[in-house]
């Protein structure tokens, strides 16, 4: 039996990531200690090359199931894979000059391992594969969050993340086992794409005509695990503490790439496992969205630590994206046209915009906090006079988070609200737009500290290494391009969304 | 392809603003000259566009349309008609004179002009756009720089509070209107199968009366917040007072028109049946604006607050004129937007000049400024006469039709609204008497000086415009009338 080399094509990015990890591991051994920070360049450039050489791996034949039904090779998984690799590359740039972080090879290796997990998470088509992927994302991240072993807060952060993660993961696994028990199969994605494979969970559920209560029960258990990943209320408690204690570049990675992967899994699960038309769906997701964005925004108002503020803001952003998810589950039941996939399109566009924007925000906090030695908002008084360039980037990223044109966040929010109104979720859209005003208030408050307030340290400038300059410049250009040249990004998001139908 | 004059007008300010940021911060004179050149260029182009508009042909002219996001029916689509033509001209005038007045700003002038010009692009954009998505895009670009301009260069006492209040009020308004706009888009798309944000198409979408009645308040009030409509006017005097002079001019002169114009363009023109259903109580609210605003203005002791509340009162007349939905009322409102814009810019310029010299705005402490700055009282008196609606000035040709329109609706409303003219006269005359005439207080003796040449140029420009429009109404009335005709056709030829 001969091996067809093309079966490796769908996992080409993951294979290249693995090779990159090995390169980093070997270099970590041979490089002298003072040169190890250059592993950051190796990782970042490597990630860039992986993105570039992933082009042949694009799903030209539409969605297909490969590797015995374990992996779905489609535009959604491909898009997300590129997105998390980009996020990881930028994080490597931000980390390399971070004390006790950038000079240690294991940091890069763990991050690459976690990125591989995310790529598999996005493409998992089977419960077993999905669980393995989620765990291989989480375990390296537990270590990364507690990377500063001498720092009490960082240790606490890692440990808290581990405890929360393990608990929610166990609950989710229980939900998985229920699903398996009811259906006798672990396949998530329908067989029409890959004839010859067994029935999926959805087929079995429909055949056996299970009562909705059983479905809702297992749905809620699974949702606990996903809710933890995307930090949706009420599974958000870990986020502020973990972000605050974790090294800032790691917190940025956690809040963007990890969350993006969680959202893609959520979308996939909603579409393929839980039959559309369960009437409680929109109610559950709308409630989740309202609680997540409102609580996130309200608590963010009172934060005095910039990383905690960004943590609550990222909870709120998960809430906005959940609006798109709620729209996605309503739509197919009320209308059958091309606009039904606006829900997914809006979430994918929002994820792209949010990833770039939030990475920039955390990048500024990392670059500034590293020198200032404090994450308290008072440290940001007079920042525009100490570091005008950095302050400008902070303004761009915060305004994009607030949803101001012509920056990326504006069109993301616009699409999410459009999807909600198209799905007749008008109340949800109104709550969403009012929430964005609360968000505007605290983002502006920070900008006020940066531009208006004075401090005694104004004459001390903030040195920026080349890695930070490169990373931040890439992100700012990205924020502006995503906000102005919306057409290519929208079409990309729309293609990714189309993979689900 | 024709010459893309509107795009050039729209993008000249923002491009200049970004280029100015490249000039080293310490070369302040070059920065100011660059800003002035851009202001003059935009003014000339807007004058040219205004006078080359073909009134006989009517409708939208200088149209440009490029696809931006075809998948959702979003396009870059601009055009000029009789309604927005005068407003483009107004923005050009205020921008040019605003740069002249801001010559003396010494704290980071580079950033000041950059933000001011980003704002100007947003304003031009909202006026000329024919695409609903673009309208929101430009609207938010116009509102946000206000926050920075007020909070960084504003009056130290209230700037933080006023800037935040203004920004939050205006954004709440805009997002509420956004929900309404999206509802229109989705409803029109579902019904006709043509998914587009093009307002010229949405006008013909034929929304049901119940839909229009439900959504009209969202859209109208969302935008009318920026027009200073009662009871959402509270941000405006605080914002005016806290802002630096040029920003107050922009803010009261142009930005508030943005709200009234968008309420007309999106609210009344896209949802005409909704407008008819809600007009009676909007007229009542704006009546409160007009009379109560004038009354509050007359009891203020701070010079700038007087002008701030007078803007609330006059902008009430604009919204009121639109709400009558008849020819006279709308014609007057269209003219009043221009007239009030120039007049209030003149007022705020004068307030700024007095404050720069006296460092106080308390009316009882001022006096006798006629002696040191002879041109300023003349300009102020011209503005005051416009404000009172005196024949021969632009205020008369603007306010008289509004009252005619109101009389056509309900005579008693016209009578009550006309009270505001008396109150306006009282506070204008009080200011003229207390600030410019009488004796110069001793502490100012030798400390106050005449205004600069550039200030004088700005004052002359603004007052000339007011007089010209007043004496030769034919340079503006037919144009606005053609715009009103278009609106009336949408309203069913009332």
C-alpha cells in the first residue's frame, strides 16, 4: 500500500509548526545564554514563513474530512490556523525583550506547542480529537501563565488557570461522554462530505428522537468548557486574575489566539452537533451574550490595573461576539438565504479585528510596563509626553476596541449588530450598542490619563527595542487596513463562514 | 470621468492633517501656514462647487460612486443637492476662519490642526454622502476628535467633564440611530431583494407605515441629539464653553448642523410616514428648545454660556422648521442652518477674542471694549442683528419662512415661538451694552489690546457673508428651495 503524500497537505501548517518547535529546541541547546533572546526572531520569522508556505494547504476543494474523519479541512479552520499563527508570531516579538521570558527557549517551545493545539482545535471533527486539541492548548498555557516562578502573582495566575481549566475541562468531558453515550459515535461533522464514515452524533440524535431535555443538559455541560475558553460570564472569573499575574505577552496571547480558537469550536459545535431549531438556543446564547458584555463592561469601569481592565474588556468583547453567535443560531430557522451566514461571518471578521487590536493593546502595555515596572493606571499619566509614538499606538488600539472608524473594531461591531438585527434580535442589538458606550467611557478615560494628565517622570523616555517596533507597526497597519479596505477581509470571513453550510 | 470635486473637498482636510503631523513640532509657523493653505483651498473649492451647482436641473449633482463592499451594498457615494450645498459652503467658511482664529494657539499646534482637520473631513463627508453606512462612518470620525480637541486645548475648569459628557451623549445618539439604520437596511433588503445602503435606493423602498412609525424616533432622535434637541441639549452649552475658540466655532457652527441635517436626511427623508406621525410632539419639544433656550441664555452671566444657550435656541428653530414638513418651514430651516452656522461662528470668535484679552467672561466684569478693539463690536452687532432676525440680514430670510411655516401648521405655536425673538433681543442688547460700551474697567487699562490682523480678516469674512445673504437672498434661496422640493416629493408632494 503506497502512501499518498497529498494527505499531509491539510496538516501542513501543523507539521511546519512542529518542525519550528524542534528547531527552537535544538537552538536552545546550542546557543549561549546571552544569545537566546534571538530565539524570538527565529520563532517570529518562522511563524511568518509558516503562514507564507501554508498557501498550498488552502482548502481548494471545499470542505473535506481527512485522517479518518478526525480533521475537517475547510476555510474556517484554515483561516483560524493562519490567525493564531500570526498571533503567536507577534507574541514572540513582544516576549523576546521581556525579562526572564524572552531569553528562555522553553517559552517559545511551549507557545508553539499551544499554537499547534489551537490549529487542531479549529479543525477537529471528532470529539476525541477535539478534547485532545483543547488539552494540548491548555496545558502549555497553564505553564506559560505561571512562567515567573519567583513571582507570587504569576504562580498564582498559573495555578488558578490550571484549577479552573481542569474543572471546566472535566465538566465538558462529562458532556462529551453523555453525547457519546446517547449516540454511540464521536463524529461531529456530517458524513455527506466524506462518504464511507459512520453516522455523526447529530444523525444518531435525530434517529433516536431524544428528548430536548437530554440535549439541553449535555449542551450546557459542553458549554461550560467552551465558556471557559472564551471567558464568557459566568465562567470568566479566572480571566482578570490570570491576565494580571501572567507575563504580559502571554496574557495578550491568551486573550486573543486562545479565545479565537474557542469561538471557532463553539460555532462548529453549535452547527454540527446541536440541531438547529432547538427553541431554547437563541434564548440561552442571548442571555449569555447580554450577561457577558454587560458584566464585563461594568466591572471594567472600576479597574485601576490596566491588565485587569483589558481582561474585563476582553470579556466584554467575547459578549459582542456572542451576539453574532446568537444570530447564527436563530437565522437558519427563519430564513433560507445567503444572509443566514452573517452570524458566522460577523464573528470571524470580529475575531480578525479583535485579535489584531487586542494584541496591539497588550503589546503597548508590555512595552511600557516593562520599563515603568507597574501596570497601575496611574503609571500611564503623562504617557503621551514620555513616549509619544507608543501613546499614539495605544490610542489607535483603544479606539479600535471602542469601535471607532476608520479602525478595525468599527466594522466588526457593525457586522455583529447587523447580523443581530437581521436575525430579529433587536433587543440584543440595542443592549449591544449601549454596552459599546460603556466601553467607550473607560477606553476614553485611559486615553485621558495618557494625553491629559501630567506626571513627574515625563522627561524619562521609554526605550523601544526593534522587535517591539516591528510588532506594533505591523499591528497598527493591520488595524487601519482591516478598518478601511473592508472588502477583502469581509470576503475572506464570508468564505470561511460559507464552509459551514 | 468628471472632476471629482466633492471627494477632493472631503479628503483635503484629512490629508493635510496627516501631512501636518510630519512637520517637526517646533516649526510652528510652517504648520500654521500649511493649515491655512488647506483651509483656503477647501473654501475655494466649496465656493466653486456651490456656484457651479445647476439649480434649474436640481437633484443630486457632482455624483461619484465607487463600490466599497459590494457584498453588503456599501459604496462610496457622494453628491450635492440644494440641501447640503450651503452646508458644504458653510463648512468651508468656518474651517478657513477657524484656522485664522487659531493662529495664536501655542500648545502643540501641530496636533491641534491635525485633529481639527480630521473633524472637518468627517463633517464634509456626512454632508455629501449618499450612502447610509458612509454617513455613520464619517459621523463618528467627525465626533471623536471633538473629545481630544476639547479635553486637551479646552478651558481648564470644565474641559474633562464637558468633553466626556459631549462624547457620550453624541455616541449614544449615533448608536441608537445606527440600530434604526440597520433595521431599515434589513427590512428593505428582505422585502426587495436588493441589499444596499444607498440612500437613493432606500428612499424608494416603501417601508410600511407601522415600520416607519416604530423606527422614526430612534433615527430622528439619535441624530437630533447632536442638533441639540430638548431634552438632550444639555451637553451642548457645556461643550461650547469648554472648547477652545475655533472648536466652539466648528462645534456650534457646523457640528450641530450635522445632527439636524442627518435627522432630516435619514429620519425624515427615508421615513416620511414616520415623520408625519411624530411631527406634533417634536414641534412641542423644539418649541421648548426655542423659548426655554433663549430664556436660559438671557439669565447667564458667562458671555460664552449666553452664546451656547442661544445656539440651543436657534437650533431648535431649525429642527422645528423641519418638523413642520411644509415648504416654508423646511426652506427656512435649510437657510437657518447656514445663517446660524456663520452667525454663531462669528459670536464664538468674538467671545474668544474678548476672553484672550480679558481672561474673564463674566459679563458684569467686562465693559468698554469698543475702545480697544473697534472692529469687534461692529462684527458682534451684525451677528446680533442676524440673531434677532432683522431684515437685511441672513437671519431674517431664514427665520421668517420658519414662522410662516409654523403659522401654516398652528398659529399659536408661531406666536409662542416668536417670543424667543424678543428674549434674544434682550440678551444680545445686554451683551452689546455691558461688554462693548460703557467704561473700560481699571484693571484692564493698558492690559487689553486690539485683535490681530488675522482675527480681523476672519471677522470681516464672516460678517460679509451674513450681510450678502441678507441683502441678496437670491444667491441661496433658490438653491435651498430646489433641495426642499426634493424632500417634499418624498413626503408625497405636500
